[in-house]
């Protein structure tokens, strides 16, 4: 190859990478806009419930919501990420994925609700607890199916529909929350119902969008088993990662009660608004990297990973500085004097938030490379560390102990994720 040919090839490669970078940035900004809108809507819902129901009612609502999210994640089998992975690589079809997802959801509902109905004949549980159990199972099943359908939209790069499907539950829930407050409803179960209906609204929107795929789709046993083979590893990793930042809620509720959980959940929810940065990037990055990996485009992979890590770290660190300065007066102004302690908890959680944001991008890059088995080991290690530290600190220090243990666990997740990414 002559020097001129080599120069032309380098220019062509540079131009191609710039075009990919611009397209990637556009998709990230779209996802970030959706994340921002969803974060604003969720924030107002959290604000209204926290002020109107007080720490006790807000804590009970937070525990119920966390239980439903946990159940939904437990039963989704990692198929959402598997759908995005295989559709992104062109190895399965949307019609097969959508048909399988809806069929599994209906099967789940029959099995779990039927199981609860039979169990009610033998277990002595209060009516309120049964209401929550049915809600957790019913809403959790729709949450699982939503993740499967969102994976299909993600793999197809239909981010306009993906973004709307993620915003819709927040908007629906906010509308119901405002209506309940206007009618003077203070039963936290009704707010839990409103939150669940918001998630169901997203399912019906996506089912309508995929109506053609549903009408001509068929379940492929081979493709389903292949998705399970990939997805169970992702499932274990995602479940452990979720519990890393939710185990504190459960342990805090056991030792200190719903009122303390209500204050702590406000701090946690405020800090988690900053996750929209890494979530927006990971949403776009995972199918993009999976597609590039299938084409052996190593230059494109390196470009996207480096840009993503840079954007996430800088934006997260700036968010930390701003929130650290304003949080003391902002919490009291927005949520009221009853939640003043939340400002201290937020300051403790912030450093871990920055590191956890970066670790999520590293996890997406590792998962897109197909190295999900390694991520399972990392996630299990982080979960065991977080559960042990929370179990030790929470009985002694309450919410401060929970925030400290969780922030340290985020740091551990980052360092392990960085080691895995560089090593493997």
C-alpha cells in the first residue's frame, strides 16, 4: 500500500468514526432528554407523596414499590437485555421476541395469581398484606414484560418509542397522584395502585406499537432457549446490582421502621435522579456496541466507550458539586422540615453516585462484549459486600449507616468493574 493510499484510508476511517460519533451523540441526547423528563415527573410525584403522606406513609409506599420492582426483576430472566443483544446483532426478529414476551406475561399472571389464591386458604395474613402481595405480583409481572418489550425497541434502535414508553408511566403516575391529593386520599395503598397503573399504561402502549409483530409473530423455541442461555447470566448480574442499591431499604425497614425509610428514600431518590446520565448513555451504547462487535469494528467500540466514560464522569462530578452546595436549604425548602436529615444522607451518597454512574457504563461495555459471566461474579461480590456492611452499620447508625454502606458499595462496584473491563 502506497503512502497516499494509506493516508486516504486513514482519512476515510477518521471520517467514518466522526459520523458514528455524531449519530451516537444524537441518540444519547434523545435518551437523555427522555431521562430528564422522566426524572422531573418522578421528582414531582415523590415530592407530593413525601409532603402529603409524611415520612411514615412515604416509607410504606417506598417499601411496596421496592418490593414490586424486586419481584419484576426476579422473574424477567434477563430477557430484556438478551432481546436488545440478539436483535442488535440481527440474530432474532422483533415478531418472535414480542410474541414470546406477551405469552410469558400471561403465563406468569396465571401461575402467580393462582398461587396466591391457593395460598390464601392456608396462610394467616392481614387483608392489607394480601392487598400488597397481589399488587406486588400483578404490577411486578407487567414490569418484567415491559423490560422485555423495551429490550426489543432498544435492539431495533427505535428510541423515540423507547423514550415515550419510559416517560409514560411517570406522567400517568403523576396525574393519578395529583388527583388523589385533590380528593384528600391519604391511603398509601392508593398511591401504590397509581404507580402500578402507570407501569401498565406503558405495556399497552408498546403492545399497540408492536401490534403487527404480534399478529404475525410466532414463538421460536430455539431462539427462546438461546436468549435464556445469554439472559440468565445478565439476570443474575442485574438482580444483584439492583439489590446492591435496594438492600439498604429492606434492612433499614426491619431495624428502624417505615418512618426512617421515608426520610432515607427521599435522599436516595434525589441522588438517583443523577443516574439518568449513565442510564441514557447505557441505553444507546449497549445495542450499538453489540452491533459493532458483530462487525469487528474495534475502532468504533473504542471511540464510543471512551466518549461515554468521559461524558458520564464530568457530568456526574459537576452534579455532585452543585448538589453538595445547595442541598441543605433545598431539601428543607422543597420537602419540609421533617426531611431535613435527608440532606446529610445525600452528601454521604453523592461520592458513591459518581463512581456508580461510571461503573454502569463499564458494565454495559463488558456486557455488550458478551462477557456476562464475569459480570455475574462482580455483581455477586458487590451484593455480598453491600448486604454485610449494611447489616453491620444500620442497626448502629440507622439511615446514616445505610447511606455510608451504600456509598462505599458503589465505590467497590466501580473498582471491580474497572478491573474487569481493563483485564478482560
